[in-house]
């Protein structure tokens, strides 16, 4: 019996090497490839910002020793053509500003400065630099700090969308820029007294510093306690008394200290002491507007002009549910995203059901049409082995074909230089799982119905109808109830494919959650359907 | 032992009865399955092959239930209706595949294929694609497929269809040869002379019902109650006809050139009386035949 099964396998392999098998390969492999070639063929250049830097690297907004002087920052961004072909003129822009998070979760960019440069053209691999000069303003007219804190530096290549690229969505580079106040803001404490001739010596003798301002935990959450510590160091050679050391937390754009500790220290020469502030993070007032705080530390020696500040640091205050406050940015299409969309939107819902129908529905009817069926059925072989051998061979050949298509699309779209093969493994596993599940359904149809292709087309139509219906909302409810969606193969494949994102390749196998449920449901459904198909094929009669 | 044993066997498709309450025990040897189109011959044979199940009744082939019984299929060779299979292969490849599927090893299948090709006279065509075969060659290939595993019973559904007269004669000889080797054959055909050439035992179906089973002469005897035609060849048909006209066993007389056709409803009594009547030599004759003593006549009688 095993020998007969082996003969059935080899016989089916030979059959698949015929014209029908060629058609299957074309369908499975060539369609994704052709689409990929079309995409790559029409978008062969790729400009992208590769770097942005600024000078000075640690810019300040104000300095007490030169309070009227501006402190401009020079930005330089590099734009590169990473494609394989030259590109014509396009614009590239550097922008400075802040991104707000509004109650509607939108994130408008509040632009403070920008410069758009026209680049006449770039050859493959060629680079071009663009620049921007910006001077942060230290104060607002109400006395608060203005252009101090964290800013977004955005560099956009092809900002006017003049050119077609192989990858349209790698045109932006984002960096955070920290602008510090050069000295402790004058409004928060008394300015040091004017230096006199008598103090000159003291100035040279006294040297305190604040170092290593740290805090824990690293991120702030409402109604939690944060601990800040700083080392106050006497670098001088004399003992110092009444060294006034302060740590405080202030709203970045306000003047009110939310938490503060001051200590008078006595420091021996070259000695240091730690100052500690415990700060209770206040409750969040606006759910969608995070507050940005700054932690500062400084030390003063009375009677001198020696004031030291630690590196000012920012503490971002989040509310507990960070997903709400800082929702993931909308999934940006990238070249990987395009590749994934080929798999997710072309292969899973459209091509794979048709391939499954093509390879599995004819498990018996194809043999009948070729006039072989009655000869197979009247040989001393198990009835189940007929559709089983056909299913196995067809599944393996279809999987190889689809693997060729998926691998080809991967290489064409992403290329070897971007070849993160985890992005290949995941869709391959998914499409093979889809082939298995759809193949099982169509095998059952194939052994049950005399006209399986007609019934199979009906099933494909059903899957598509449910997909479309589940996306149409009436009174905020989908036309197709969720439980009905559970009756489609696509539903579970779609849940599995959601494990994927542009930034994160599919984690295979899923270890929990909806994806694991979907995988389990798919596998159970496949096994049950194949078992029913085996039962039906044992019971089926062949009067014609 | 009967090769086929059907008891109250029926099979219907929806409201259409294909085989209707057939009870028969087919004995070893060659049995011709006869009947007009739609009589249930193919349905009967497909049930014998386990392709369909009886709706009611029971069926045993070689003392086994044929439904879903691969072991029984090792003992049966089947020539179905329709075209030859595996037409994209050569005849020899198709036969080797058939042999492998019948459980033969690779070498055994090759040997069996060559032997079967020789038996059906296709050795010279072994390397040709089946697609390129003529209809008669395909019929012979189908026959060869049934021969591969040397079964005990052959079920042949119209095996001579499409064959030219020479091929037909060869296949008939082959079937007779199988019977001579002790194999049993259940063969259906529309061509009654072919059937007569193969066997005198028939199983006659009409509208799914078993009309008759047995030797042709036995059936004829059984049918004695029906009028029978006797043809007496004589140089003077008119005189002989006039002499026979008054006999009470004679229903009608018809004279034709060189013979007189007598219809009688009591053939046994008529023959006894005729024997004495012709013995005196006053009415010369050259032969006495009964045109009804053949399959076609019985078929006509029973099927109408």
C-alpha cells in the first residue's frame, strides 16, 4: 500500500510538471514578481537624508556673561541618492520646531525656523549638504523661558515631492535637539553680586561644582516619587562653609519650581557631598498634553560669584497610559511596508485563495476530466490516498512556487542591502500556512462536490464578501458581524499578519495573545477539514 | 462458488431505478451481460467494482463485499467504459503505472506491462503516447490494464467498442483464452454476434430488472410458451407450406424463396410431429433451423 502511495506521489509530481503546473507557478510566483518589477522599474531613484548635525553640539540660549548676545546654531544635513539611477531637481528642507500632542491625538508641528534648498540633481550614491542657521530666543516677554528645552529637527528630502522614488517614505530624518540655558535662569535667584577688587582673590580661591545629576526612575509617571541626586564638589584648596546647594524641578516653559531642596553644606578642600531631592510627581492635568519638566542643580558660595550648575536635564512627564498619550505614530509606509503590503494585501486575500482553489479543488475532478479517476479507484489502493497524495504534492509545489515569488519580490523590492531576512521568513511562513488552510478547504470541496471549481469560486467570493462587509460601517458597526468573520480563513490569517509591523518583523511562532489563538484556530481548522475530507472521500460514490 | 452473488440488489439515483431487485448467482466462466441502453448493465458492474453501493440488497464478489475493499480489487480486472487513462504517457508507461498502483514492484510492473502489451498486440506501439493511439488501440490498452495483475475475475464493460473486426476477433480470442485458464469474465456488449462468439451464457437486464440468466438454449426452452419460428429449406416451399397449414401446432405459415417459415406456439410438439412427417421423403428439404435460437432473438423476445 505504501508503494502504491509512493507511486501516486510520483505520478502527481509528473502531472504537475505539465502545463497546469506551469500555470500554477506563473500565478504563484510571477504575479508578485511582476508587481515588484513594475514598482521598482518606475521608482528607481531614492533620495534620503542620511545625517544631520549642528554646531555647537550643545547649544545654549542665553549666557549671563553676555546677556545680549545671540547664540546661533548652524545645522547641516546630508542628502544622499541611495537609488541605482540619477535623479533630477528636488527640494530638501531643514525645519526646527516642536511637536505638540493635541487632545484629538494629532501631532502638529510648531515650526520655529526652516530652510528649503533646491538641489539640481543627484547621481547614484552622490551626496549634497544643506544648511540652516537658527538662534534660539532665551526669554518670552512674560519672563518665562522660550526656546529652551527639546526641539525636533526635521530633514525632508524631496519635500515638494518632485521625484518618484523606489522608497517614498524614507525621506524624513528626525533628531532631538537640546537647547540649554547657558546659566541658571536669572529670574530664579538673585544675580551674583558685582565683583569687586576685594573679591578677586576669593574668586580664584573658591571653585565649587555640581556633578552627576541623576534621577530615578528614568521616566516620570504621575503620582510617583522621583529621587534626584547630585554631587557638590569643592575643587578648591580651601574649606568652604555655607555652600548653598539646590536641586529643583521646574516646568520647562514656566518659572514655578514644582519641587526644590536647598542645603547649606560645609565642604573640605577637594571634598564632595551628595544632595538629594525627593519629588512627588503631580497628577496629570491634561490627558493628552504631556508636561515637560526640567531638573536643575546648582551651588553657590556666598560672597563669591562662583555658581555651578549641573547639566540641566529634562524629565518628561507621562501619564500612566502611555499608549493614549503617546499613541504609536501611524504606521508609515516604508519599502518594507510596501513589501509587507504585497504579502498582506495581494497574496493573503486575493492570490492565495485562488491558488488554493486552483491546486486543491481538482483533487478528484481533474483526474476524472483526464479519464484517470475510475482506473485509480479500481486499483487496490486506499481511497483516502488519492486526494491525500494529490494534496501533498500540489501543496509542496504551490509552496515552492509561492516561495519563489515571495523571495523574488523581497529581493526586488528590498534588495540585498536591506535584506533583513526576518522580513522574508515571516511572510513565507504566513503564505505557506495560508496555502495549507485554503488547500484543506478546497480539498474538502474537491472530494465532496462534482463541480468543485464552481463551489470553490463561491467560497472565494464568500471570503471576499466578508472582508469587504467587515470594513463597511453602518452606525459605527460593521455590516458583517465579527462572529461571521470567524468563519473565514482570511480572518485568522489577517490576525496573524497583524503581528507584523513595519518596524518589527513577525515574531514566529507567536507566543501569546490573539496571534497564538489565530494560529491555533487555523491549524485545528485545517486538521479537522482534512479529516472530514478523508472521511468524505472514503464514503463517496462514483456513479459516473 | 459463484463469482457474483446478488440478492434483491437494487440501486436508484433519486427517483430513477437503475437496478431493480436483482437476484442472481453468476457462475465461473464467461457471462455476457446484455440489455438495451439504460438497462442497468454499467450500474451493475460499477457496484461489482465497489464504485457505488447498493441502495438495498446485498452483493458479493468472489465471496467478498466489494464496497471500499482494496483487497478484493487485487482479484478483479476492470475495463470500464470511456477512454483510456494517462494519455500523456506512452502505452508502456501507462501500464507500468497501472501495475505499480496494483501493488506490483517496479520490475514486476515492467514485466507485467510487456506481457500485457504482447497479449493485446500493442508491443509495437508501446512507445507511443496514448493520445496518439487509435480508438481500437486504446480499447486494447484498457484491456491490457485489466490483465496486469493477473486477476481471477474480469469485469469488462463494452470492451470491444470501437475495435475493428480483426481486433475484435483477437480480443474475443483473448477472453476465451482467459476463460480457458480458469478465469471468470463478466462482459457486456451491444454487439450480439460478438457475445455469441464468446459465450452462450447471458445475463439479460432490462429497465434494471433481471430478465434472464443462463445458457441461451436453456432460456429459449424456458421461453417455449412464446411463439417460435422454424425455417425449413425446401425446393418446394408452397407445397410444404400447404401440408403444414392444417397442423394444430402451427400458428402461421410464410413461404419465401427456397424455404418456408413456420411459427408455432408449441415448438416441442411441432418438432416431434415434423420429424415423422419429413421422414417419409415425400417432402424434400435441405435444412431445418430455428432463427429464434440465438441471443438476438431472445433479446428481442424479452426486451421487445
